[in-house]
C-alpha cells in the first residue's frame, strides 16, 4: 500500500482531470462571451477568441500550479491538506469531523485508472474537499482511514498504515448485509417512473432555442426533395402536429431511461461494520460511465427523506435520500412542511419498496417507534389560507378573460379556478401530517409529489417557533426543526401543541448524552 | 446496547420558554436601529421624489399627480410599517441564557423564538462594527453545524455580556 502518512500529491492524471474541471467552470462563467462572439462578424470575433485563449492559458497554468501545490496526508488522527498558489492554506480536519467520503470515477479517470475522492466535513462555509485523482486502491485506503472511528486517543497516534490494515481486517471480519441489488427490470422501472415533465420542458426549450438553425436545415433539405414527394409530404404534414407531442413525450421517456441506466447501473447497497465499534456504515456503488462509491457512517446520518411521484407510486416505489451533516451551502425555506438542505454529497437510493423502507428504518432509527405514535395534523385554517392565496393569485386570469370576452365568461372562469384551487388545496392539506413517538419525527407532505422526512430529535441543532399576529388570534404557530443536514417545517399547528413539541424536542436534546455527529 | 437506551423526559417541571422573562437588549442598539430607519427613510424618499421634482422643475410637463400619490403612498406605507414593526417589536426583543441553551426572541408582526442548545454550538464570534463601536454594543454570533441555517445572532449586547456568554459556552464545552 502507498504511504498516506507523509504529504503527497495526487496522481499525475489529476492534472488532466483538474484541467477539465476548471475548463468546465470557466465555460460556465464565460458563456455570455461565447454567445456574444458567435454573433460578431469575423473581424470582431477574433478579439473574443483572443480573450478566450488568454483565459484558457490562465486555466492551464492555474491547474498546473494547483496540482503542484496541493498535498495531503493523514497523521495523528487528522486529515491534513495543504493548498493555495499565492496564499498557502493548511487545513487540519480531525477524523471524527469527517461526515462522508465518496469515491467517483468519470470517463477520463477510468481511462487513467484513477478515481476522485470527495470528503464532506460539515463545515459552516464552503463545500466539501475534493481530490481529483488517486489510484483506486489508494482511494479505498484513504476512505478507510478517514471513516474509521477511533474510541481511544492512543489509537489516533498509531501509525496510519497499521490503522488502515486494522480497519480492513475489521471490515473483512464484520458482517456484510446487502440491502439492495438493483436488477435491470427494476432499473427500467426507475427510468420509466422519473419526472418526465422537466425533460419535456427541456426539449421544448431546446426546440425554441434552435428553431432558427432547424428552419435553415429544413429549408435546405426541402429544396433537395423531388416535387412529387413534396406534394405527398405536404399532404401528410397535419399528421406532424398530431404526432409531435407524442414524439416529444417518447423522447423525454427515452432520455429518462438512458439517464437512469447511466446513473444507477449495477446499483448495490450494503451495510458493513460493527455498530458497537461505531464502524457500521451504509455503502453504495453505482454508475455505468461515471462510477460512484459512497459511504456514510450510520451514526452520522442526520435525516432521511423519501419522495415519490404519482408514476413511481404506480410501481410501489419511492426514492430515499440519506443525509449526513452537510457543508455550508444553499439552504432555502419552503412554504409548507418539509425538508430542505444542501444537495452536496447526498446519498440517493431509487426503487425503495415497503420492505426495504422497513429495513432502512430499522437500521437508521433502531428505536422507532419507541412509544405509541401520536399523529399531528395542521389546523383547518391551513387549508383556508392556502385556498385563499392560490385563488387570489389566479383571479387576475379570470378578470382578464372577463375584460376581454365579457363579465359572464370571467365569472365562469373564476368559479372554475376557485373550485380547482379549493380541490387542490384540500388534497395538499390532507397530505400534510406528522407522526412522533416523542423522540423521532416523521413528517409527510404533498399530494402529487409526496415527501416524507424522518429526523431524530437527539440530533437537532435548534428549534424555532414562529407566529404572526393573525396566527396568534387563530391560535396556530409554525415550528422549524434545524438539523445539521437541513430543516424540517411543521406548519399551522395549534399553538399549545407547537410549544409542547418544541419543549419536548429541546428536552430530548438536553437529555441525550452520547455523540450526535 | 447503550445506544438503545433512552430515558423518559418528564416535561412537567420543564420551564416553558414563553413564560420566562427575557433579558432586554441594550438601548444603544435601539438607537442604532432608529438611526438606520431614519437614514433609509430619507434616502428612499429622496430616490422616489428626486426624479419627480427634477421633472417638475426642468421638464416640459409636470409629472401626473397620480405618480406622486403612488410613490408617496408606497413610501409612506412601507416606511410606516417598518417603523411600527420597530416600535412595537423593540420591547419584545430579548435573549435568555439558561443552563443548557440560549434563547432569542424577535419580531412584532411575526414573532420568532429560537432556542439553540449549548452542546450544538460549534464556534462563536463577537462582532462590532463602526456603529457598534460608536454606540457601545456588539453582536454575538453562535454557529451550529452544517448547512441548516440554525446559526443564531444576538445583537445589542454589551461587550462584557457577550464575552461572559462566550466564556460560559467554553466552560460547557469542556464539561
């Protein structure tokens, strides 16, 4: 095994990967320049090309310097990273702060027999650490070192190589329990049951964007078609209008299937390690072109989210996202009960059926349900507020139609929109409920797209109770549970229930004596 | 099987946060907020009315009265609402440091009470800007783990209070 205890650089292929990675970032930042260059005449375009060339040279030099100055090693129970070209930066990460380590291998990396390593440390700023190229066995060894939990300070100062060997031995001896081995029919079902609407929107967007080119090509081809065939094609052209939506839909489904196969090819999930020694972790490998190997220690899991669409429910499946404490990133707040959080390094598992869900619950929340479950629903006021808001937002359409075609048409459309909004609001309201056993929380939301979030109150970061003056008169309040992987909202609860839940959650945090991350 | 143990917590004696008298913030911070409100009100008012006045004096035609009414109404309503929120919300602002957590309450129209356990605080920061140095207050920032946005900011503290809270946090983390 290569020595990971002394500072070392990445594999030389990392330079190439880094170059590709930085070029992609540069192209993302420079796309307005490229578009502007496209619309310039040949004389002016050369200035843009010069700018792009200078940018490319800077990218190349930057990548080379970054590669040269980036070194890392593991020693003394810490992961040390040295980086920076003009400003030297030394990062020391205690191993117990490492939340998850993922190994990835894209096409270029596979070509050179190397893989990338991403390390999430749940820092409050920036995202995870990334090593672009390590040999596969070195990446595995590094992951073993970074995710091995140490109970004893003395162990931390032992030679790292012996630690890795010890961990490997433990893993060999530890039971390995398979959770999922995705077969091809199920993989196709996953592809078929994806949300195709986004792909349809993408296809329509593409058609609108490139219609100018498309018309030029069609006109060119049309000129080459013999006149007899032109007559036949003109006669058949109305059929194009009928079949084009079907073709777009078929194309979208095909894209969904292809992307699913590429992403989830040979998806395997298993649990390995000893829970008593806190080495138990959930492992995932998948991918056809880009191979991924993820690992999250079970005791580091902060929240779990299941989500499903109506198509996926037809196949009795949903997708689960397992979240460890996430590095600082984009976190937004939604308008209804649910969970938000950064997407960085989230482990997503498709094709979860009822049996696998029970297995996962038992694994990640072994004490659930600890006591008899209590079900909480938002107050009926939540339905009225949603109905009123949605209906008021739709009313301008009815007013516009009334102004255009007459009052009766406006009133008719208004009635339809208000009825539809009321029906939808009722569905959403009925889909929003939460169960708790006094230690865990399982929050459900949604109707068309359903979500379920589970958290353990022992791992909470903060609890927030919000109530505006109208809510106070109506005796309702919102609760927000902050975990280190995202936020769970419970909206429109009776005020006394919200206060009790907040106090109970805080009491659970205070009563918990063990580690939480 | 220690991880399966989970003692029942009796909530009967657990103090409810809403019944506890919170500690008010320094009045210097109220002055700072009032100052910010005044400056923003004047600047926004000038930004709204300036072009209209310019058109009225140097333009070919005076701007229609409805424009004055719309801009003036929006300015008056938004700044008035903000003033009301500050005036009514100030007595409600307050913090509380208990044995095991820090609580902060804010807001008049929409009231928010945030509680952060000591054991979840990763690091803290005391911040004092130019206005804080002039008026004599600072802001204590408490950072929790991850990306959940559970960080807590308590503004309007004296430097001594902020340092004491910080020291208490350090003591708690060493226990």
